[in-house]
C-alpha cells in the first residue's frame, strides 16, 4: 500500500480507490475509533432498499463489515481520535 493513496473495499477486497461503474444505493456510516456506529440499522436499511429497488439482498454480516471498516480506515491512515464517515455502496 502506497502512503497517500486512498483505498476502498470492493467486493470484499482492499484495493486502490476507483469509480463505481454502475448504479448503486448507499449508506453513509459514521465511525469512531475505527469502529462503525449503528451498523445493524445501516445494514437493515440498505438491505431493504436493495430488495425493493433491485431485487437483491445485502449478504455481508455485521462482523465482516466491522472488520472491513477497521481495515479500510487503517489502510487510509485515518486517525482513531475523530469521527469519520465511510460509505457502504451496493
């Protein structure tokens, strides 16, 4: 990982930031101390919207999403001392 480069988690894999090439829905998730807040509610909202709009379900677990958020914030050298917003796109 190059310092100064921004990273995303795409299909479960950490990689350099890129544009999303298709239509998507999203939830902005606030974090504190590299931990996402109210994660279960965010997953319920995005799962419901995905089902209604696209007929698909969000299959990520709370534990996996928490782990990926922590990994993403660490890869982007984000401080633990502040609230940071992470976007979950589906």
